[in-house]
């Protein structure tokens, strides 16, 4: 598999905690969207690690097409 699965065509607003590390699902197969649950095995797609710089709401990409992954850049509007 080389292309990720589109989970949803909209961003996913998530409250993150300062200093906490998250692994964003890049393959679209995780049951714990937008975060990785290990479902990417054998897809050739690895999760993206992000450490929150502040406690705040972040908008994670749900379509898996963002050029600013793991955050939404509006790419879903072109799918």
C-alpha cells in the first residue's frame, strides 16, 4: 500500500497537552483516529511523531493528504 486511506474529509480538533508526544496516523487505518494504533504495519506508511509545544486545540488532518501533516492545511477541500 502506498496511498493512505481517507478517514474523513475534514480536520479533527483535538486538545493536546504541552510536552506530551503524540503519533498521528498517516495511513488512515487506525481505529483511534487521528492517532496511531499500529494498523500501519505492512502499509509502508509510518505515523508522524509530534510533541505539543503548548496545551491547546490543534486541528489534525483527517484526509491524510495535508502537506503540513499532521496538521490540516485544507487539502480535504480538493478531494
